[in-house]
C-alpha cells in the first residue's frame, strides 16, 4: 500500500509489561489519524491474549481490566515473578514457547500462535 508507511525499529522499545526489548512498529493508519505503535512484545501479547497496540482482549474486544474482572481472573501478585532475574527467566520461557508454537500451556497460560506471527 503506497499510502501506509510503517517504520520498523529492531529492538527499539522496551516492553511495558516484561521490560524486555522488542522490535517495535509505528504507523499512521490514515492522513488525519495519529501515529500508532506497538507497546508490548509479541510473546507477551500472545500469552495474555491482547492486542499489542491498544491492549484490548482479542476474544471479547474489551479492555483487559474489564475482562479480568468479569471472568474473575484478576492479577495474582503471588503468581507473577517479582525479582528482575525471575522476570527475565519467565519471559524467556514465554518467548521459547511462543517460537515453538506450543499450545499445551506449560509456559504460556494464554493463547499461542504460530512462530511465523512473530516475524510479521
């Protein structure tokens, strides 16, 4: 599409959830629209089942906080890693599961897609 310019920034941003660097994208969807960009890493988005740009749930199309409240899946502070080392290990395992395309839920409790989705 000659009217859409998408910028790719390899390891250009830090994920707002995992704190890891990821390849970010930035684009302007229309002439009057504002720039949009990815704000979380793809493996985090797939693990949580949310959009990388707007953080809306992919199944119900509602904000993640609303989805968690309605489904009673609220954020469990004891289940999330607290230290930087544990966070790094946790998200490394999420990324490996994402790249392998596993759907057994061993490393990622959410939805997992093909590894080819990471390169798009």
